[in-house]
C-alpha cells in the first residue's frame, strides 16, 4: 500500500474510534441538562482537563497556519511562542476570581458571568447580547478555520483520495455526530488522546527534519542562502508587530468561550491550577516546534504564496513517507495527530457555540433538557451554514486567526476589568465595546488591517478601555445592580 492508501485506512480507523467514544460518553451522561452536556457535569480531573485544554489551544491554526506563516516570514515568527506563553499569564489574572464565582452561581457560558456582573444595570442586557454576538462570530470563524484545515490535511495526505470538499463535509459530519451524542465528555475524552498524538507526532517530525538537514545550524545557513530576508533582524515595524501580536492573541485567547467553559468544567480548583501549571510548558513543546518546522521547510519546499503555504505540514508528511516503511509509519502518526488536534478544536467550538446561542443570545438560562436540545440544533445549523464558506480555499489560516482575535479582544474589558473593578458600569463597558469594534471592523473593511505594524484590533482595544474608564469614572451616582467583587471572589 502506498502512503495515500495507508493514510485513508488510518483515517477510517480513527473516525471509527471517535464514533465509539461519542457513544460511550452518551451512555455515561447523568441527564440532558446544559451543565451536564456542555460542561461534562463539572467533573474534569487534572489529566483530562490538561489534555483537553492543550488539544483545544493547539488546533488547525497551530498545525497548518503557524508553519505556513513561519514558512512565509522566517525566523521572525519565533515570537509565536511568546504570545502562547502570554495566554497562560493572562489566565492567572482571570481564573482566581472567575472560577469560585462560576461554581457558586452555576455558570455555563461566558455570558452567564457578564449577566451576573452587569445584568442589573442600565445597558446590562444589551452588553450580554453584544458580547454574545462577538463571541459567536469568533467561534464561527474558528470553526471555519478548522473545517478548512481538516479538508487540507485529508486531501493532501491521502493524495486526493479524499478530495478537499469531501474532507470538509465528511469530517464535519463526524464531529457533529459524536459531539451531539456525548457532549463535553466526548469532547474531553477524545481531546485527551488527540493531545498525546499531536505532541508525539510534532516532536517526531521536527527530529526527522533536523536530522536529515544536519541540525538547526545547517538549516539556518541554508535558509539564509535560499531566502536571506527570512533570517533578517526585524525592523522597528516588525518589532511593533511582535508586541501587537502578543497582546492580540495573549488577551483575546483567554476570552475564548471554550477556554472559559473549561474553567467552569474543572472538578476542583486544584485540578484547574495543576492543569494550567502543566500548560505553561506547552508553547515550547508545540508552538516553538511548529515554527521551526515551517522554517526548516523553506529550503526543502517551493510553495506558491498565500493559502498554498498552509499545506507545508501535509507536503512534508508525504515527503517523509517516501523514506521507507518506518518513515511512512511515522508520517501517518503525525497525520493522525495533526487531524486529531484540528478536530478537537472544531468539536470544542461547536459545543461552545450551541450553549452560547441558546443561553446568551436567546436568554434561555435554565437547566432543562429542552434547552440542551435547542443548543444542539442551533450549533448544527451554524455548522451547515459555514461549510460552503470552508470550501473557499483562498484565505490563509493565519489571516482567519487575526480576524477573529480582533473581534474577540473587544470583550476583554467586560471580563478582565469587570471582575476586578467594582466601579465599572455596564453602559460604559457596552460603549467601549461598540467603539473598539467599530474602529477595528471599519479599518479592516477599508483595507487597513494594521497601523505601523500594530493590529487595528489592539488599537481598538485601547480606545475601548479609554471609553470604559472615562464613562465609569464620570458617573456620579452609585452603579445600580452592582455585584460586589467580594461575592465573586
């Protein structure tokens, strides 16, 4: 059997295992309440919680978008490791206060916190809706990126035995099935296996690249010869872009609905703390590794610009498979690991999207089975609507990352400031969110995604915070309906 046929067989076996896990998780459920379906009954222990955080954080963006970006720009993308580390730092600002409040008050979605903190104030309901809209758009964007990544990996690794469109549609259907059947339990259990496969596969691939190229020093010299600009020291604008990207992804990633829901789903605060402690080392194990893979591919591959560079990883796998039986087996392992990471993020997005739509947009905040069923149906409808967009292959995964982050970062004041500053008002937070979003979206539509290397979303966040602070301080009367911070702590 050639590599394409082995890849197809491995994919079939893997999908079959996922379907079995979904059915086992379905039989393990306690009831059909939102808390049980969307949060796994709040029972995730250290090991599973860590691996589901890991597999969700490192997705199709990481395994296709990051190597593609590193292939395009070279060593300057090494800052990607920095922004992934920044995410862990920012989590430590949010989690110590959000986690106790979530357990005490039974939060299921991010909007439950916003409703609890600001809902009794003028503009509170509008703020909940605005945050929900931005988060839903970001989740839809994230889901779109995963669908595109699944199609790319399936098509390139199987030699088009599974065409791109079939990969998108077929794997989306598989995710919808096991996520709908098993909820958070199925997602977390599959994430655990997927995270292990991803880590082992990436380290193995990097080892092959470096050993076959004479080591990192030899790779660097060859990159400098083939493309000198890829090893150049960034100029002032490049450094500004570094800082901007660290702020953009470091802040916005913490507000991912699926990340916040894993805070709620932890069995204990200790389990959550230990999981985040282990996550501290994952950027070195994953982000740095995929960046080096993209750089090592520069002298080996000659890919067209744009979206074609998202195929760096699958093309390398096909090349590796030609090195013999051992190389073929290792390449298949990486292929399944990469696909696992992509699917783990897609199922997390789908799960969070269903809960967010029914609870935050529609305001159905109870614990009934009917609300769970409605969330499943809404998530399925969004997935079906996104599939035609995923069939368009021109947009790079890295650009999709930036677009969703520039929306999501405007929700930061509602969480990171709102949980610490008692004087912050709902009206001020809503006004800041609208100003920041209008600025970022407006300039993006005008074709100006950055100013001086700084993302317009980051500049929009600056305007957002300024409006929040100015309006909150400017209110002379007490803030009606405030939730005291000591009650949230």
